C-alpha cells in the first residue's frame, strides 16, 4: 500500500459519506483470493486523538446509490453506502490512538461480500 494525500482524496471523493476529514489515506490492491483496488482512509472524529476507519471498493456493477448516510450492517458494526460508483464501508465507532487497519479491512471485506455492494476484484479508476 502507498500513502495518498488526504487533500487529493477529498477532492477526488467530494461526496464522501464518512463523517470527518481524512487524516491519512492508503491506496493499494487486495491480495490472496481477493483482488482489486482498495483504499483505507482514517477520518478524524469529535473525540481528540481518535480516528474512524473507512474502506473504499469499486461498487458492484448496477449497484444503485444508497440513501444519504447509507445503511448499518450490524454483524460487522459498520456503515455502508454506494456513492458515485464507490462502495464506502466505515466503522460505527472511532478508535482511540490507533488505526487497527487489519481488523478494519477484514470486517469491510465481510460487509462487502455479504451485502453485495462491492465488486471486489473489479478495477476502479485511479484518482
């Protein structure tokens, strides 16, 4: 994964449904049995020194946009939405003093697969 400029991320994804502003963004590709592009973004929260993790995948073909705010997937404790052809999945809770990116990504893959909102393995346009 490579670092991405958070300001560029917000310019490219101006309609992000994730609360807060990204403080750090990583871009890369899924590996193993999964393939395709992925972004991990860590947004600030109202709680000092805490972040809320988000994962972006290409939306599944034909996925309609979700209502504003998306929907909650209780099994993984994550919100999910489709906006502008991107499947957004983000944690319900913020995490103090840490990123916890592996847990974030593992749960987001489960959310994406079980809700069907993401095309894991499909190309997404680079921004």
